[in-house]
């Protein structure tokens, strides 16, 4: 297979957001030590892609225009061969079921085998009308014509329950049993979902109108670790209340195993006996037995550390939590959240949705870029235009910004739900609370708002960070301003009571910021205490590389306020 064809096929599997992008190079040899290095520069010029690898120095131009499948493959497509029919029968699937589902046969190049072989083809119809084909040979090697970014055969679904499988053969197994099923396009994740590019799950966003109409979404992914990761992420993005988990009998790994070992009736029974996804409400003790045993063996989930030991000892960000950040005006609350979100995006792969009514989005982009690049946006050492462009390209894959057109809590949560489905965000920042409009005023309305935010964090397995200004603080007889806690936020004690974690940000000296944790619902995630961090105002970053005596000086300075 010639160089240009390899690059063209590879680029079809990538999502090129910008006119000029960087990605991995499919031409670099197996001796390359860093296989994840984005050494391939790609510049789009209409339908053409101009590429240059800065490692192997391969370069050229390929055309990325995707014709319809009928124009791409007619010379290679034929009816299923006797060999392929036998292969399907060995998997318990009849030729009639495969043909009805649109399975085709064609001779395509398989890179792993370095030759053209007869393959089964699974056509995918995208929401924009284009078509791609996933090909597999009898040895479970795969390649694609075009880029499959949709549920397989969801265009045939007529409503009711939607059964979602991990692979096309599993969907065919259900169809053999008389149950309509679709498949995800790219299987299960091989690592933690938060480490994956959100584009891996773009098919969920493309199918949002179908998903809205589904009476139930029955998730029938494999009964192994990656299969459960996939099931958890689908349920988190579409909403757990609408999802049911399909379990397989007698240690069967997947639907095709069930069909082969237990028969079609067992598959139909698995659908009938599927269980609702655990959501808030009354549950039986039996549901938690395995989880309790796992916690006993492996310990509690300590949440996501930021990477500074002094801070991690008192405060960690955790999904399914409402985190209250407070402090007097100008203390650095927004700077702290921006830095923390950037760290989590860079180190943990977390996506973040931001409602920031006080800071224009273009300024916010510069602040995040400064944190990401560790370079200021002003002064003689400021970042270059190319560096800013690189940073914004990265930000666009991790951050989503909400405008102020509608600042109601219901609107923000509706947009946040879309951001979870489309981009897989793991954090929602609302900065600050007082710009929100609530359907109800007074203490009761505030408490309902806080409960809505907390409930949303649990349903979608993300962390909500809420900035709230305290009421006006008065100095006591000794001239000190009392330390700010959740009880000092204006209008309601619910800020303290409902939040899972509470942190006060205070400037204690030049270049010194105190983080004081005054609420830690889960002691294995955080604890009451304070720490002093260095703050570099030029780039908006925090650090902890100062001596203990300096920390003592900072605490003394705080006591004098």
C-alpha cells in the first residue's frame, strides 16, 4: 500500500478540527520510542490535506473528499462467499440475518497482514449523509473505508427500546434472536475513559435525536473491564435514569457467546431480565455487596489529586460532588479554579464546561493558555501567536464555554447535559453564583438550586464547582476579619449544608495564597486544614515549592488581617 493511501486512510479516522492540525504519524516505523507524539502536521486546503512528519520527514498531498460508498467500492463488493457464510455460521449467525443487516463482502488491504484479503464489510451511515465501511477478516483484523462515527444501523431503528452492543457481531447475534440492536463504531476503551479524546464518543451526539425517542436504552456491552467502562460512560452521558444493564448468563462474555453457548432464547431472556441502572432512590442491600467488598480490598476512591502534596492533603476534586469556592473579592477564586481545571485537563484528560459571567471568554482563553503554556500574555516574555494558536487548539478539545444569554440554573444544566453527551466533560464551573437567575427567590429557592446542582453532579458523574461571594465581613474588636466559611455566603446556610467540600481562597502576602478547607464531607477525599501556595500572577499558576517557615510566615500574615 503506497504512502499516500496509508496517510489518507489514517486521516479518515481522525477528527481535524482546524485548518492546520497536529496528529500521530502512521508512517513512523515500529522502532519509534514515542508512538503518541503528534509529529505529523496536516494543513487542509479544500478537500486536500498537505502533510509533513517532523520525525520521519514523510510529506505529500492526499485528497480527503469522501464519495458515497456506491462510488467507492462497487468494483470490490460482491455477495458473501461460502467461506464467509461458514464463518458467520460458526458464530451462530445466518446468511439471511447478515444480508438483511447490510453486511457486504469485499477485497481490501489489511495493514497488519500486508496484503489484500476478502473481508466482511459493515456499512455505517453518518448523520451528514456520508457512508463509511468497517472491514474485518476471519482473523479479527480491522480496517476502514472512511471514518465510522455513528451507531451501526441506527438509521433502521423505528423506536421503542434501543439495545446497544460493543461490536457488529454482537448486534448481529441479537438480530439472529429477533431483537433489533445497534453497535458502537469503535468498541470499548482500552484505558480510563477520562484519558480518552472526547471524539471517541461523538456518535452519541450525532444520535441525540434517536436517543431522545428511546423508551429505554439497554446497554449490552461485554462483561469485562473495558466493556463496563464503555457502559458506564454511555450511561453517564445519556443519563443513567434512562439506561438498563443487560447481563449475560453462565459467565458468557458477550451476546455472541450467549447465542453460541446458550441459544437465542437466552439472549431474549437477558433482555427481559435487564436491570435499571442504579440511580438515586431506594435500593436493595444486595446491589452494594460487591462494591462494599471491593472498597474493603482496594480502599476508598480518594478523588483526583491536583499534584501539589500540601493541597492534595486537604482538598481533592471528586466526581459526584458539589464544591463551594468562596473568599472576599480579589482573593483569587477564579484564578484558582482556572488553574485547577487546566491541570486536570492536562494531567487527567478531564473536560470542563464553564459559565463565567464576570470574565469575557477571550480573556478566559488567554488565562487558560498562560496556565497551559506557563507563559504570560503580556510583557516582553509573552507567548507568541503560534503558541497561542497551539494552546487554543488544545483548549478547544477540553473546554466548553456557556454564554450569558440565559443564566437560569435550568438553562445552564440543560447546556451542561449537552456538553456531557457531546464532549464528555467531567467538571462544571459556575463563576459566580450571584449571576444566576432562579425561578424562586429566598432561602427555599437557593436550597432548591443547590440540590439541583448536587443531583446533576451525581447523575452525570462530574464535579460541580460553584463560586459564591461572602456577605460583607466586618472587623472584630481586634481589627481582624473572621475567616470566611460557607455560613458566610449571603442568603442561605444551604451553601454550607449542601456542599460536599468547601474552600476559602485568601491572599495572605505578595505571591502567597492560602487555601483553607472548612468542609470535607468525605474524609478520604479531603480534611479540614490550610496550606499556603505560591502564586505566579503573570501566568496564573500555583505551586508549593517553598519552605515550611515561609508557610508559617504566611499564616502569621493571614492572622494579622
